[in-house]
C-alpha cells in the first residue's frame, strides 16, 4: 500500500512581479519522511517551503497537507499544525526561553500550569538545561542553544509536520553536526514529517531520506541520495562533487577505523 502523503504539491507556481520564484513544481512528501530541499541562493527553496503553510500563497496549482487542500484550511490553524523553524531562530528577544517556547500554547489558551509542564518537557527534549536556560533571554544563549529553543518552540503545539529554513546554517560545523543529529533523532522519536532547506549537500545526504534539488524555481531532480548520485544532470553532479571530495579527502587523511 502506498504510504500516506503529508504534503503534496501539484503544478504549483508562484511569481513575484515578472520573476517566477516557484515554477510548476510537483512534489510529494510521505508521512514520516525527511526531505531536504537543496539549491543555490534565489532558487525558490524558501518560497516552496512557505507555500505549504500559506505564509506565501500559490498563483497556480494545488497544495495538500494530510490530504486536505490548504486553501480549505484557515492559515492560522494550518500554521499551528505545522511547526516552523527559522534560520536565525526567530525568537522574540524580549521573551525568556520559557516564554518563547510557550507562546503557541499560550495563544491557544492552554492553562498556565500545563504550559509550564510542556515547556519543561520541551527543554529536556531539545537537550537544554532547565535550571540554566529556562529563564534566560535569547541574547544570553549561544547560536546553537538559540536554535534548540527554536526547535522546541516549533514542537510546542505537537505538530506532525515540521518545516525548517536553513535551521543550522549559521552555526559552526561541530554545533551544526550535533544539532542535525539530535534533530534527526527527534524526527524519528516523534514520528515527524520534516522538510528542511539547506545549502549544504553533505548535510542533506547525512540527515534526509530524500533530497529535492531546486534551480531557477524548477524542481530539477528528486530522490534518495543514491538515486541522485545516479542522475545524469550536470548541476546535480556538481552539487554532489563537494561531498564526494570530502569523503575522498577524509579517507586519505584518516586511518581507516576497524582496519586490520
Ligand atoms: N516577497 C518577495 N518579493 C519579491 N521577490 C521575492 C520575494 N520573495 C522571494 N522573492 C524572489 O524569489 C526568488 C526565490 O526566492 P527564495 O527566497 O524562495 O529563494 P531561496 O532559494 O530560498 O534563496 P536563499 O537560499 O538565498 O534563501 C528570489 O529571486 C527572490 O528574490
């Protein structure tokens, strides 16, 4: 039986003036899937992502979320069902970590004691320190910690789908790697469907099950890392060159683990 779709784009187009940011894209994301959207600056990645929760509206085509046309769902209700993690964390600077995480439950009218318990649970889930971080302002956190708060906030209303716009892009490589791994584990543990934008093909290969490649608003290719690797498209092969080179360099420089 084919798996159910969390998000489905059918012939979706969105223009800004004369520029077609997303051009006739059809793409399915299965429930429980982890899709990375890869592509150069201005290729339409953010526009594609934001069409799913109606932060941007399509000019043409159809988008369904869990089987329902997004046009039939109130945008605010839709955004509560879909967590969103911004590149820079997107935290409210004047609110504490706890208040940032609890903002959606608060808007939903959840009782204060329930919010407090949920916030504590989420702080643990994203591996922050409850005593040290709960009452801090975002400015008193590292970039990695801020992104952990951003993830906790996105999960506060228990969404089944999470959209992430370059969530780890501004972080140093070690923090980025740790956060990526931790999020991948959360994705698995919570049974989420995740769509993540990244500039970094290596990150996409390491974290995602499937990769969609955008170029000039078009969906150029999609598939598992192995399927993309077999693609004859020159741009796709170009994108794969960096991870391939990294593997070769690392294999040449590091002693093979487990070698006799
Ligand atoms: N609100 C807007 N008004 C006008 N043009 C826009 C708007 N939003 C996006 N665009 C244009 O649409 C194109 C696609 O933008 P988009 O942000 O989707 O690309 P992207 O692949 O996410 O880029 P980046 O990696 O730099 O964030 C770009 O040329 C951008 O300038």
